[in-house]
């Protein structure tokens, strides 16, 4: 833990000394991280509340997270997904972009690699995904919370 913290501090110091151009995008990265943190916390709140009542959720979560990881374009760009193929009459790329993490990955790639501000479409997709998960998550948690202590 201490070694990792020292490594990060050294990396930050080197970036400041060298005048790395990505430092000017720190505010945008922090805004993206705040939205992603809210999304993740509310999603975890919803899943943990469901897990209290339905114990199989923890096993399903392990199965669901593996493909979700591979369906998020972290190590490859979105243009590698074929645009001319269809599944049930819907294009692969259209289906692919229903994954909310695609917007985050593209936004982070825009800021950190391309050094440009994410498009308005990306920001709207991120804010919409966060708002939907927040509304749904709090609704699920508030509905399941009254009997939660009895179930545990």
C-alpha cells in the first residue's frame, strides 16, 4: 500500500516536472471519475440489497461481470466492432453501445489519449446512465430495506 502510494506520488512529480500535457485534463478526468463512482456505488447498493433476499445473486454476478468486462472497449477501440453485422435485426455496434461502460471508456480515451474533450453525446450518455441507475438503485434499495435486518 505504501509502496503503491509512493509510486503514484513519484509518477505525479515526474509529470509535473516534465510538464506533461495530460495534467491540464485532470479536472475532466475527476468529473468522469465522480460520475463513475456514483454509478458504481448505486449499482453496488442495488445488487447488495438484492443479494440479501436472493442469495444466488452473488453467483450470477460473477457470471455476468466476466462478459461485461470483455464487452467494454478498454484494450481495443470501438471501431473494431463490426458495423455491418446484425443480431436480431440490430447492428452489433448499436447493441454494443447499450453497454453504459462504453461511454466511460470512450470518454477516458478521449481525455487521456487523444487529449480532447469528450463529445456532448458522450457526456449525455454518461449522465443519463448514472441518473437511470441512481433512480432505479434507490427505488430498489428503499423497497427492500425495511425487512433487510430480518433477512440477514
